[in-house]
């Protein structure tokens, strides 16, 4: 398969030297945007030349997520949520550098110049382009409020009260009084509805040039988050900002229309440095000072590509800037044959460097002993929202370790690994989704291949082109980089590749599953547009019914082919229970329980624990009390064993306490409010 690159187009009245190409790959159109100029100027041109793609891509999805999360009704909770989000977004924007704020506003000006306005306000653009760290702060604020007697909560409540006074939102009744502590606590817990969260699950793998089959450095990553319109307009950015500073460097990065900090996901520069960024949830956060000395993390990574020629220079940039939240940025240097991870905490303003072995991997938890989770709420530099996520992040590292041990490291290896459905927590057994590298919200994969000999610089960038869901199952296109001409051309011989490790039935079931997840996590109206608000109960039920049809089809696909997939059955049972289809749910739970001792279908003890507890919940609803009590007793026993196995007598992951409360409610009341279905880690 070949890549066809269309004629360059130039933008009239451009502020920078901007040229646009289109690449046709597997029937999919991908843009290649080449820009020379200052960051604000190239951001303006981006907004203008890609205006139609921005308004038909991930940008409106981000804005809809914000609007849904701050859906203003008539109660005090909505008022608190709206005011808090408005203050967080304001504080983050004002704390960033002049250059970054100018670039955001220039993007809005470019959109306005091309479209005449109407769809997005300047505030929408600001909100969307700082949302990545604002969401982290919202998570952290919610996390702090989970422990209402802690002294840190007083400062949090003060921040919320200040938000209401600075950004007042009057209710329909016109009440503008300050909320009570309980009002704040209840509202903040609703700040980010679980169904609408973006989430994260990015995996990276890399190898020094001496470790690869072709002598080029390898730095590959998945990019994961619940923005399903990302792949409407994926693109390749070729950027030169040396007019601002001649000591800076050219870089090539993978992104999407509307993402002005394209280097903030993954890319490489003309010095042989490649980067990937990995997000955390954090209870130790910093909302900034308004003095311009902070940076949202993706822009900080872009600065590394733009300004660093070595790991030491990358470290200097990270230590010279203040941070809002918790992140890891992995930087590899092909010419030195070395790599390092930099673990960042906003609240403590720590940056911890860990030099990596010639072959490295990364997921979404800290590994430095100063930064590790301790499950004590405020001593953590980061936390995982569920125990399943805690397991999942570690399982992905196990999967990478098993894969790299087989050797053959190169582009083909990376494409297969980024689309992997092996579960490292159960010995690499196959699964649709859950503790797998390829996620239900997997958006794309990218692969940087860096030449250690910078005199010839035979660098390549590979990217998934978005012609399949999940993203890492799409075709990957490879481009060779000519730094002097600032151009890319298709990689010779095999410029397009795709993993073919899965059956057609399995692949089709994955698409059904992703579409089911999208249906409930990004609600749309009858006309196909985003709701822009929380769905009503009737709408929520309709969304779940749509998702169930897709999950049911996915189950039938794999089982008609003689295969069994635990996550598909599990999510179907959960949806059936939520919709009150208890007899059908009970049959799914029975099927899953029968797998506990079936050879060749391994389950983790956490899987078995949840299946037993949720089986009991369904049987309680059916008034099958004897079987419900037996299953619940077994589930509680298994939950205790999980707690002792992983945490002994130390602090325990809070999610295990939450499931203990579910068990207690079932035991004493015969019913319980179940956690929202997690399509990503499958709980």
C-alpha cells in the first residue's frame, strides 16, 4: 500500500510561513502541516487553515465535555460546579507564560477570521486548550474532598467559596448566598461525572539504537483518552520556530486539528530527541500564581522538542518551570543511546529523574520511590481512581517486558505491541479490553525512529491514521524526515503497515465495544450532535440500551467463532443489571462463574471477586436470597484476600473500601448503589 501526498496549499494573509499537504492513506485523509514562525503566529494559521477540521474534530468534543460537566441547572450544586470550573480554567490560563496565552488567543482569532465566529467563543478556545491540566486539578480537588475531616480540605473549601464569589452563577431562584461545607462536599463530588471522564492509559516502549534490529532508536507510544473524534482529522506537524530563537530546534510531531501544542503528545526533533507524555491523577496539585511561571504539561513537552538537544537540557527545562499536576515525561536521546523518565508533581513541585536501561517502558504510575502511591490521600503525589486501574497500569508494564524479551525490536514490533490485547496480570492471556495496552479509548499510536548518526539523520515518524476503532488497529503510515528541507516523504518499500494478529471476528467485536463505550460516555441527541448537557434519566437509559445492543453483538461475534472473552460478558452483565434485565444478567454472571476453573481461560482474582459481588447484587434484586448470600459471603472473603495480598497491614487502596461498602449495603439492606461501569479497565 502506498501513500499519496496532495499538492501543497498556502494560506492567504498567513502570519507564518504555512503550507498544507494532504496524504491519502488506506482511504483516509491525513493532513501534513508545515510551519515556520513564532508559536503565536503558527497557532493563528492553524486556526485559520484548519478551521473546518477544527470544528469537525476533537475540539467541539472537548468543549461539549466541559459544558456537560458544568451543566448549569437550578440547584446549588450546579452553581458550585460551574464556578469552580470557571475559576480553575481562569487560574491555569493566567499562570501560564505570555507566549502560551498569546498562542491560545491567536488560535481563536484564526478560527474567528475564517469562520466568522458563532460556534466557539474566545472563552471556549481558552477552556479547551488548558482543559488537559484543568481536568487534573478538578480530579485532585474531588479527591481531597473525599476525606472531609482532613485539614487540607479547609483550604479546598476556601478555594471553592472564592470561586463562587469571583465567578458567580445565580440559580433560577436567584440565591447567591455562600454554600455550606456539606453543600460544597456534595457538589464537588459531582464535579466530574464518572461517565464523562476523559481517563488515561498511555503506554510507551523504547530502545536505544544498539538494541534495535535496524540501528535506529525506537520510541513508541499509544495515546489514550475518551475523545472519539480525535481521528476525524489526525495530522503530522512539521515545525520550525527558530526565528524566535536561533538556538532552538526543528521538530516533527503527531497530533490532530485544534491541538496547538502538537509536540505535547509525541514527536522528535532534529537533535535525535523523542518524547512521550503520561498522565496521572493527583491529590497534590497547584492552581498557579498568575505570574506566568507555570506550564500545562503538553506544552512543556513541546518546549523540550523545541529547545533541548540532550537529556540534561530537557531536565533543565522541566526544573525551570512550575507544574499544575502529576505527569511523567519520557525523553530518549538516540545519539547518546540513553533515555530518562522525569516524574513531576505539581503540589510539591518535585521533578524526579530516573535514568533508563537501553530498553524501557512506561505506563501511568510513578516508579521513583519519592513519588510512589501510599494510599493516604494527601501523602500521595498521585493516585489511581480505582483498584482496577492500579492493577491495569502495572499489567501493561508486564506486557511490555514480556514482549521486548523476545527481541526483534523495530517498527513492526512496535505496531504489534501498541495494538496488543495481552493481559500482563494473567500471564499475557488475550482479552478484548481491560488490563491491555490497546484500550477501549485508544486514539492513536505513534513511533519515532531516530538515527544516532546526526550527520545523516535518517529519522522516521510513524503514526496511525485513524481508519479503525480502536486507534492502534488502524493503518500506520511512515514518513522519512528531511530536516534541511523541512519536508517528509513516505518511508521507502513499506510506508504503510498494520497489525494482523487478530481474527476478523475479534477485530469487529472491538469496534462494537468502542462504539458502545462512546455511546454512553459522549451522549448525543437524535440529530447526532452532542447534547452539551447531562442526559435525562430517560436519555441515559436509551444510551445504555444502545450500548447493550452493541455489546450483545460483540459477544455473539466472538462466541459464534468459538472464542470466549471475559470483559465482553462482564460488561454485558453490568449493562443488563443497570437496565433491570436481571434474569439475563444472572445468566451472564453464571457463565462467568463457571469459567473460574476452566483451563485455558485464566481470570485474575480481582475479576473473580467482582463477579461474585455483582452476581450477588443481581440475585438480591431477583429475591434469590439464599444464593445471593452465599455469593456475597464468598465475594467478601475474596475481597479481604485481595486486600491482604496487595496491601498487607499498610494503607489500602480506597477503591477496596468502596467495594467493602457495597458488600455491607447488600448484606444489611439487600441492595446497593453500584459504581459506574468502567468500560476501560473493566473495573
